[in-house]
């Protein structure tokens, strides 16, 4: 991708694997100093080491950004290491099925904590730094087509992603006067570790192959790769984007336009 992030600092939450790692790597390849974040110290450090091998400036910050303290430490460590922040990608997410009536509330609530509250906490902390710097910034939220489609057993995830897109619109309004542009990327099926549900990869299931590949409910007849989602994330976060603000970019291979 021919985008220059030289001199800029990009923080990507949940970037040990999957979409987050692909985005962090692409930022690095485009010249950014990168902060890799995750809850698992070993996975987070290994991801940072791979990016460092590209010759990039990178640090790993293992922190649970679903908490105010964890999000604050992530941004504090970023400023300490690189002197500021230009880009925040809110990508941290988990998925687990839950029955709305029967599942324990703490299990249901944990999905909201990680998928929604992390974006709130990190955006507040990062926006304070961006405003103080006075040079604007970019925030990109990784939501999902779950933000406007519902799935059985995923009410918590649907709610979190829908709220994330509304957070995007609200922050675009509030932070626009500071030249901080806020957008979302909403993926469909992506071949990541989150595709493994209850020990099985849903992308290899008969259900997925029959409905989404053979019957082409996804017109492209396949799930995306993480790098294909990283590309719109990085473009929205770049200085090439000067006027797209408060937008939800759907990257689902055409799934949401089918009937």
C-alpha cells in the first residue's frame, strides 16, 4: 500500500493476531511507529518481534484495555516511547455464544466490556493526547456486520458492535473540530482465530460452505483474509483521508447486499 506514515505513531488494540496484527504490520510497512497490544504478554511480544524484524519501530504493551486502567497505561506507554499518538485502531474483541435468558450475566457482560468499553476507554485516553498535540489524528473502530445484522446466540456481540458504530458517529461529531477523524470498518466473515467457535472453525463447516460459498450468499464465495480488512483500516487512518468522517465502511465481500 503506497501510503506514508513516516513520523506517525499508530496504536492497534488486540493486535497479537488476526485483523489487529495485519493492521499493525501494514502500518509498520508504511513507515509508522507501531504499538502492539493484547491481553496475553507472550503473544503480544511475539507479534511485536515479527514487526520489529521488518525494521520498524515497535513496542509491545500487554494490557487489558477493557478497563480504564489498562487503556490508560497503553496510551501512557505509547507517549513515553514515541512522544505522542496519531492513530488509534480499536480492534480488541472476543466472541463466545450466549443464551440471552440462561447464560450468566457476567459472561454476557464480558463481551461488552472487551468489544465496546475498550473502544470507549482507549478513545478517551487517546483523544486527550491528540487534542493536546494540536495536529489532529485518526481513530478507526473495527466493528462488524453484526452491528446491523443479528445472529442467534450473539445478542451481546451484536449489541457491542452496533454501539461501536454509534460511538463512531458520536465521536466524529465531537472530535471533528480538533481535526480528529473517526470511522469504522465493519467486516463480515474473516479467517482469524475468532472463526473458531466451540473448538470448530466455522469457515470449514458444511453450513458455511453450503450457504456462503456454494449458494454464494457471499458473492465472492469466500471469507476475507485479515490483510484485506487491514487495507481499508489503514487508508481511513491515513492523511490521504481528509474528509471521510463518521462513516461505517462495510468490508464483507457483498454478504449484506444479498437476500
